[in-house]
C-alpha cells in the first residue's frame, strides 16, 4: 500500500512537471575541444595560460592578494585579447558566460565590451555582435564576477574579443552555453519508466 502511494505521488509529480510550459533542458556549457589566444598573459607568476585555464572547470577562485594565487587566471594588461574556441562541430550557442576576478586596488577590473563572431569553417566569420560587458558594476577587491554576453549564433568556431579596460583583466573560465531545447522524449521515457515500476509493484502486491 505504501509503495503504491509513493508511485502515485511520483506520477503526480511527473504529470505536474510535464504540464509546465517550462519543460526544457536548462542551458548547459558546450564541451570545448580546444581554443587559441591572440595574446597570452605575461609569463610570470602563472599569469599566462598553458592552454587549458579557460575550460578546466576551475573558476571564481579568490586569490587573497598573493601573486602565485592568480595562476588559475589568465591576465592581460592593456590588450584586447581574442579567444577562438573550437567546439569540434557546429553548435547553437545561446550566450557566453565569462568568469573574471576584480581587484581594483591592483588595477584589475573588467572588460568594457565583448565582441563575438561565429564560423563554420574557421575561415569565414559572421559579422561581430558587440555588447557592453557590464553596466557600471560596483567592484571590490578579490571579487569574482561572472559576465553574461547575450550573443547567440551557430558555428563550430566561436571568437570572443574582450575590450581592454586599459589595465588588467583576469579571466578564469569561459562557458559557451547551449541554447535551451525542449526534450519531450526524456519526459516520455521517465513516464514509461514510472509506468513499468507501478506495474511491477502491482504484480508483486
Ligand atoms: Ca578555469
């Protein structure tokens, strides 16, 4: 009796979830095969990038002011770097999330703009979508800041250019977020699974 009540409760929850118009897969980061930098960071204190810093999942680390503690970040001083990501195959990108650290007393702030272009073949790129990076955000020292750039497009290659604030920028991770897609198949599969479970419990009882 108890298991039947549980199964019915599970079915009711499923039905409620399916009735919701928001039944869709939340945007998730697309796996990046590799990326290239137009400018790598300075080659001291780990300010540069061995080639994996921006996609290794390590982000929003606080540094406590120690030079070596900045090594999860790629730092640029007075340049506007272009980062070209290779997704391995063509994907639809909804928006881009870039994880920075602010440290205003050390002249580490945020980019003033982001410019994004897409390409299928890595040769011919779409025209640039330029967005302001932030809107007068109040910064404090050792503050992780995630900036979200709404620059949707499709391509295998995604080129992101960060407009320099004039001095330092510190970037730990870039996430290319997939466009959300409805997945009715997953809901049907779950419902079928619940039905099988309910039938099995009925046979047992
Ligand atoms: Ca990282």
